[in-house]
């Protein structure tokens, strides 16, 4: 994870521009919600919002996801 990057892994690892910290874990069947608004990122697992936010250095956010298993699914919703 380099400058301008943020990510979350199923083991709860949160990547913040090359630094790692612990967050909520998730597993198969869980729903992970990412919210990006005005440069601030937050997330929830199964509608339980983490006590966590991360402020990017820009208000332009480009959210993406990568999936590991063939049967994983992603749905992008614009609120």
C-alpha cells in the first residue's frame, strides 16, 4: 500500500498508505459496506459500523475491490 491507498482484508487488517492496523474481520457470507464521502472512508461488516474512519488526502475517491474465491460477489451501490 503506497501513498493514496487504503484497503481492508478479511483478517481485519487495514492498510493505510503502507501502514497496517487492526479492524473488523469478515468471512464468507458477510456483507462488507464501504462508504467514501468527502475524502473520508468508513466501513461496516453486516451493518455493524467500525469505530474507524480514514481521511484521504483528496476528496476524489475511487473505490474498488478484489475477490479471492470464484463464488464471491460484489455489488456497487451509489447512495
